[in-house]
C-alpha cells in the first residue's frame, strides 16, 4: 500500500480506539483513516460516494485500504438508522449542554483559565465541589432539609429525572474537599498544560 505517516501524527497508543471516520473515502478522510490504522486504532469509515468529483477514485481508495483493515460503509451521515446500526446504540454521541447558568459560568471560567495558562504560562488549577457536607455546613443544603423533615416526621420529596427515572446524587465530605484543595496547591509547582513551564506561583 505504501502508506507513509509522519512521526508527528503517529502517536502510538498502547490500546487502540475504535474510530468512526466520516467522509472516509475522501482525500483527507482516507489519509486520516490510514494514520489512525497505522498507529493501532480500529477504523470504520462512512461515505456517500457523491459525484462532486469522479466516484471511481473514491471506490479505488475503498478497495485498496480495505486490505489494510479500513472498512468503508456506503451511506449518509444523516441516515440515523444506519448510524444506530454502526454504533449499536440509540445515541452514538451526546453534546454536553450546560442547562444551569451556574454550571455554565464554571465552564466559561475553566476555558478562560485554560487560555491564560497557554498565553501567560500561568499554573492554574480549577476545582468543582459537588454538594459538600459536614460539620459547620450550610443550612440551605438538601441534607439539612431532609434531616429536619425526618425529625418532624414529614415526608421527604423524591426527585425524578425528565424521563421519570430514578436519580442518584453524590455528596462530598468536607475533609475530602480540604484534602483535595491542599493537594492541588502542593501540585502547582508543575504546570502540565503549558509543558511544565510557569513564570510564577500557581493559583487554585
């Protein structure tokens, strides 16, 4: 086949991914597929073999690379039935959507910190605390309400998901949060995101 992959893209994973490559028989798509296969990933291609340019060339790519373990399925990415078969799942992927404004502000803050890390070589660590409980806790938290209702022999509200399923909720003990904060602070001497380089002390 004579496929040449530059060392800069030949990452060499210990365990290969299973990758669905769209437009796999196209010019760029087939080279990406070849690079993935050369580094040890499993590749499944998808292409509609349109007539934007000669489909015979695309068929030739499909035929040649099949010998190297790259299988290209003829179909359209808009065909949800085909995608369901390829992924063997109802939802092959899901885009993360922040439905709560508070959570959205946390995400934006992390993106800004990431940018500052690369521009100014700052060591920044962001931590998200999920429902912290423990001594000297906040009285507006759910576990306080639940405890009060139990003491007053009142029913505790049971929450459901949007599809009427059960909901599980995690709590974080205050001592664990403190340990995590101190650990993050102690690790600020090393800035992974900027290649191990930093100009000044880190921030948590």
